[in-house]
C-alpha cells in the first residue's frame, strides 16, 4: 500500500527452522526464536513445515472452505465475509485438524512454553483466506494474553496481503521491560496517523471498484462497507467514523490537541516505529504476541491468500475475553483442548518431551 511507509525486508525477524532427529526445533534455533519474540514481539520461522506438510494443511483448509455449513469467524471480517472478500472460518476439531495443530505445537514447544502453560486453552484454529477486493484492516491490537500462529500453506506475495507488524510494540516491552507511558502514547499517535492513511486507501479502492471488471462491487456492498450501522471495526465506514462508533479509528480521536501532537511529533513518529509487511514462503510459520500492533492488508492480487491460524492463551481467560476476539469452532467449544492436550496428542508422541 503506497500510502503507508511499509518495508518488505523481513530478514531481521527471520529464524531458519532447524529441527533435530525428532522433528523439534533444536535448542539453538528455539533460543534464537525466543529472543526474537522477546525483542520484537514476533518471529518468522522459515521452513518449519515441509512442502508435503503444507500441502496437507492446505487440504484441510480447502475442505473447510468447501463446506457450505462452515463456521464463519465473528471477528474483524463480517462485511468482507458477507461479500466474499474474505473467508475467515473456524476449523473443526476433527482428528485431522487436531493432528496438524498438535504437530505444530510439539515442533514449537520450546518457544511456546516460554509463554503458555500446559493447562492454558487452545482458543481457536482457523483459516484466514483473503480474496481480491478485501479491505485493509486498521492497525490494531488483538485481545491481550495470547500467542497466535500463522502458517503459510502456499507462497504469499506482497500483493496478496501478508500481515503487517510493528516490531517492538508489544506492551510488555523488550525482554519483559514494559514500555513507559510516553512510548505507549506515541504508539497510539502513530496508529492514528497510519489508520488515517488506511481509511483513505480503502475509500479510494472502493471508489475504483465501482466500475471494475476484476473485482466489481456486489449488490449493496458499497452501502455495507461505507454507510452501514452494523458493527465492523475494519471497514472504511464513514458513518461510524463520523459518529465515533469505531473504537479503532473515528473522528472523535482527531481532537485539536491530538492533531497538534501529530504535527509536533511527526519526525519522531516517522523514525521511531517501523511497519514491516510479511510475504512468507510456503512452510513458513509466524508466531506473534497478540497485543502488538499489526494489521491484515487487503489482497490486491487475483490469487487468494490462504493461511492456517491458531491461538493459545498465555494464561487463564474468561469466556467474555475469549469470545471478544476469537472464534472457536462449535466442536472445540464442546470439547475444549489445552496446550498440554496438543503436546500429548498421538500425532506428536514420537517426539520426546524435554520438560521435567
């Protein structure tokens, strides 16, 4: 997206996945990944899955997308889901899906266990599919206390909308040293500046799509995305922007004191925080702390972008917090699973445990 100063250079945040004879990350590799997570809030583990494993994951995703009764996710994508610009849906807790999730959990155990206890719940397993014409999400934080994972089942190009991260913006700070209030306030300012550009980008894109032959607007789509009273935090909804009903970005945030601070700190904001867009290759897995600043960009390519995703709680969670930002499949609600359950799953039992 040309309106945002986004870098596509992710080399500083990548760790090549090196596995031992049991398929786990070697200790030096896991240690490097933990250090990356503590410093930047996320890590890109290249080559964690083989191409055959990624193909198996893609088959699970395709099966879910082909199901007319699939369980669509309730967060961040309602309007795009309705107009087939995205398909965010929960994957069932079937033996195949659970085995795939368990393999990832066991392979990443020495990184995940730095944040997640064995009793902490698996919040969701989903597929995040984005099609041509989707909206660019606002820069935001997910509910706190969660480690999330994206697995690239195919190569993802810049145009397909790989996730944008703002390194180091996790509230816990670097190596557990929390940011001071002044730094957190600057992050909020930077988010306002970025989200203003995202609003303009989304509106311009919708305007251009009116006469598009590649991604034409569907019946009622312009109204739903720009003037609807329905809740959806990531649409360029001018009505909810004007009446202050979008907690991520609204006119109410653009007060004279805030505008003055944006002008006063403009140079510092340009250099203090870095936006990085990922374009993971097939088999790459991205781990991130849920409450760091990030966004899912729009897909500007005719090729769908499909990701496998799952989230684990870093501590006990209330049902209200769980369902405010995560969408477990009904089968997972009926039979909840924990991090320990994944580690004990038969699909991962050939890997010897190292805790004790």
